[in-house]
C-alpha cells in the first residue's frame, strides 16, 4: 500500500497491442513486458517499469481495446480513460499510439474521492477491478466515471488504490525511467487546488492549452511524450 499519493502509471492508448509494441520499440528502444486482460473493460495491456527514486513504483501501460472480448461492464457504462470516445479512437487510428492520461496511487480512495467531491469534482465512483496474472489475481479499486471521462482533458489523474500486491513489485528495470510530469491546462489554478487537497507533489502545472507532457530517459536518449488532449 502506498503511504502517500504518488504517480502510479502513464496510459498510452494504441489501436492494437501489436501497434503499441512496435511504437514502443521504435520510440523508446525497448520491448514492453507482459501485461494481461481486463475482463471488466474488455481491454488488455503491456507494461514496463519507469521507476526512479522520485517515482519508486511508476510504470507505463500500453493499453488497447480487445476486440475479441465482451466487457463485463455493460452499456451504457463506458470504458475507463475515454477509450470509447470516437474522436480519441480516430486520432489514435490516424496518428498511432499516444500518451493520453495518467493514474495516481492513493492510500485511501474513498477519502480522496470525497476530497475532490468537496471541491465540486466528480472523479467517479470507486469500482473493483482485477486481472489474472501468473502469480495470481491482481486486484485494485479505481475511480471510473459512468461516462468514462478523464476530466480536465486528461490532466487530472484517475485515482487507484491497489490491493496487497502492486504490479511494479514484479517488473524488472526496463531501461526507461520517468524524469518528470508536466501539466498545462486553462484551469491550472483549479487543477492545482485538486492536487493540493489530494497531496500530490512533484507535478508541474502551468496555464495554457490542455496538454500532458512526460520526460523519459531511454536507450534512445531523452524522449518527450506529449499529447494535446483536447
């Protein structure tokens, strides 16, 4: 369990996992590690560690919709991270895999959601999710709105509270490390207030057009991933 709120993982959306793997190899110079399937959402992923001393359990998730799976989360409820957005799917289909969002780990998800609600922010209810792994069932609680929206154009993180096992515990070093997360948004003051009440630190926020930017050190040198989220 995390003792303080911290960045958990980056979300990179791909039209297919094969495209995501090819993008990762070409852009970052590594092959992502194994992931698994999310029966609740009808998605699947590949993962790799990006941990550093400042972000000790951070990892990256390449996620895609599994076209052969039927989500247990039935319509009209939407998938997490805006993955049912026609505009987002079209952008990824045209331009390839891209960074779209990030997730923050909190020690008490119910408390964190209440703090956001007090600021007029509906981050969504806490729902239980899981996926099978070779070591057993990986379980967590995660905030997902019924409409699946990311909020603040993806700059406000989805919140997660892991069960007894965090996936980063079993991830080897990948050769890629997270150097920083920068956010830009027209409502930067309100976004900063949300981070303050959550206790999220070490995240730079500026006023401007909505954008999530991360700096990664990779075998190909320093790589900046940025996504215009509107």
